[in-house]
């Protein structure tokens, strides 16, 4: 009897209070969707970081005939090039792979990257400098090799790709913090809404609760129907939020973005699905705490 | 069974105690009328017994237990030992007669089979076995109060508290409710009933405890209300 009695109380309460319940569900859904989005962005950034940092290289550009750097006196000579290479080799294991790219190879790669672009006509085969492309054990070790190479004769400049990416990731991180802040604000609104809904429900049913108290119902069993109502609304809200995230992953990421932007590592299904239980947990815990606190105040024991 | 020992009750923000130095003993099986004009403290006395309120001073004990000191979490179990009837019936408007009575059992976790067996018995006792599917709005006042009585009695409490149970009923209907209370009393249930219905009190010839401005001014076996000139 206990569960069917409770189920009847809960569904009756929800129906009687339909508009409030709907508002509650929508509010929970919106705040949890934002919360889920923030979590998803974090996974996306982590994934991109992992992907790009794995491929990050340091380019050591060598002097060309017209280089202006103080370490350059015309194009790099064979002995300078050999000395630079020897220095790089001595920096192992910080330096993991060394790959030499000549002017012609650089031009070939450039042509491939900008296929069909008008920029090609402005760049001659000799315009691109030769370079050592170096892979580090950890991209953070850039400074170590930069300090030992930057004053060597024949080195024009040293470029850290990580710096470029870092800016990009900072922007993503800012967006993610913003989404999280909005999610927290929305969650706060949700808490207020839960409190208000429960307060109204407790007032509307003060007759029932006074009768329950008179016949000796325990505090827990008087409060449980109200708490379960809030929890039911939260579960519906969390389900909607999960559905939106899953729909976003399928319709936006998988069907539209991923085919176009193949170089970007997109969040996986596993990373999306791992968020779902969190949405339910946050929704349910919020509902239980907010309604519990309210009932403690408005239903005297 | 019930003992009030120098009990006073003063509500917050009032300058006069609602109950003033009450001493009262009620034995198991007694039928006691609490009489007195409006505001004399009858409801307050009953609320102290339900542990809805706690005395400002003195002790209220039931079966030797000081209920003012009862821990909050033990109050529900304590209330299950008593039945309570109100002047305004307090039925759930959207539940049938059967469900209203069953509510008293559901709330304390009785099984469905117990409910199916016990509720018809009690409805028969109060003479409503034909009307178990009706809603409270489809019943007369007297019938509604019978449902409330059935709910109060369904768990067979040892003590039944009734606060002006006939206050909203006409005299002939009231007589029916009183007969029912008398029957319940004869099963051994102690009854405390607050009322200012002179006719009923005089007819029943039970113990009368009269309150005036929070003090007991009369405690008489087999009394008649009229004696002090009300
Ligand atoms: N909850 C309350 N708060 C403040 N004063 C109250 C409260 N309940 C009753 N009183 C006061 O206590 C006195 C006794 O009231 P009550 O016990 O209801 O008397 P009766 O039931 O005999 O009419 C009255 O003066 C009343 O105004
Ligand atoms: Mg009263």
C-alpha cells in the first residue's frame, strides 16, 4: 500500500498544480541544459587540447637570403645548419623528433594547404624559409629549447604553435565559464521556484497535512509526497536537458559539424553520455534540498 | 490515564493565560464533558493533550508519560494512540467516504488487506455502510461527522478527543452523534469532549469539567450543565 498511496498523492499534487509544475520542469530543463553545455564544452576543450598538443611542433626557421634577424648574415650556411641540428640532437629527450623541411618542401605543403586560394599566386617557390620542425616531449618545454637556440647563428626565428592555440583555448574557456555562471544563476532561480512551488502546495494542502498530523503520520511521510513531487519535476527537467544534449551531439555535431571540420576532434558519445547521470543527480539533489528546507519551515512538525 | 498537574498555558503575545493552574485526572474508560463559554480554554486543553501545544508550566501526562517532554519524532507514534474529531469534520473533499476512513490507516502504514477488512466494519458501526462510495459533499453534516468519527476510531484508539463535534449540527443529528460516542465509550475508549451544548450535556449525565477563563470552576460526576446558571 505505501508506494501506491504515495504515487497517488504525488500525481494528484502535480496535476492540481499543473502550471507551477510545468514552470518547474522548464526551469530545471534550462538550467541543467546550460550546466550540461558547460560540461560538454570542457570535454571538447580537453579533447582539442589533447589532440593539438599531441601534434604541436616548434618551428625553427632558418635564415634566408633576405633575413633581417641579427643572427642572420645572409642565407644559412651548411655548417650553421649542421650546428643547429647537432644542438637539437643534444637536447634529447626534450626534443623527440627532428624533421627538416627545405624551401621546396615548405612550398609544396603550402600549396596543398591553400589549394584553390588566390594567395598562391603571390607566393613564389623561394618565399618560404627552410626550417627544422621539432616535436617536444611536452609542449611546455618550449622555453628550454628556445633559450639554447635563439642566439645561434643561422636561426631566424623560433615559433611556438602552442602560443597560438593557447589564445584560442582561452576564448573557449571564457565561454565555458560564462555558460557555467549562467547555469548556476539558473539553478538558483530553479531553487527559488522549487521553494515557491512547494510552499504553495503545502499551503493548498494544509487541510490534508493537518489531518495527517492528527492521525499520527510521521513527519517523513507527511513531507515525502511534496519532496517526491519536486523530484518528479526535476527528473522530467533532467530528462529534457539530457535529450537536448543528445540531440545537439547527434544533429549538430555528428551530422553537421564533424563532416565539415574533420581536423577538429569532437566530443565523443561517451563523453556526452557521462554527463547525463550528472544532470539527473544535480536536478534531484537540488529538488530534495530546496523542498526539504521549505517544508521544514512551512509544515510544522 | 490522563493527568494535568498545575498546568498553565499562555500563548505568545497574549497577556492572559488560556489555561491557568489546571489540575485534572481522567481514568481509562471515562467520558468527560469539557464545558465553558467560548474562549474559556476548552480547545487549548485538548490541544495540549494532542501535543499540538506544550504547556507553559506544569505537566500533562498520558499513561504516566510527560508528553510535554516527548521528543518531536515520537509525537506521531503518540498521536496514533488517540482519535481526534473536530467541529468542522476535516474530511478530504476529493476522497470517498471509504477512502477518508482508509486515510487514517494508510497514513500509518497499514496493509491493504487490513484496510479492506477494517474500514467496512467501522462504517457499519457509524451506520454508513451504504454510502462508502459517496464524496463528503454528497453527505449531510451529521453523516460527515460520522465519517470523521469512523476515521478517528478506525485504529481503535484508547483515547478519543472531540472538540465541539456537534457544534455544526442540528439537535436531532447531534443526538445521533452522541449515541455513537456513547457506544465507542462503552468499548472502553476514554472520551474527552468539549462542548457548550446544554441539551446534550444534560441528557447524557456524564462527568462535567467546567472551565472559566482558563480555570476549572467545577468538576462533577453525572452533572447537569444548568447548575451554575449558564
Ligand atoms: N493559537 C493561539 N494563539 C493565541 N491565543 C490563542 C490561541 N488559541 C487560543 N487562544 C486564546 O486562548 C484562549 C482560550 O481559547 P480556546 O482554548 O480556543 O477556548 P475555547 O475552545 O474554550 O473557546 C482565548 O482567549 C483565545 O483567544
Ligand atoms: Mg474551541
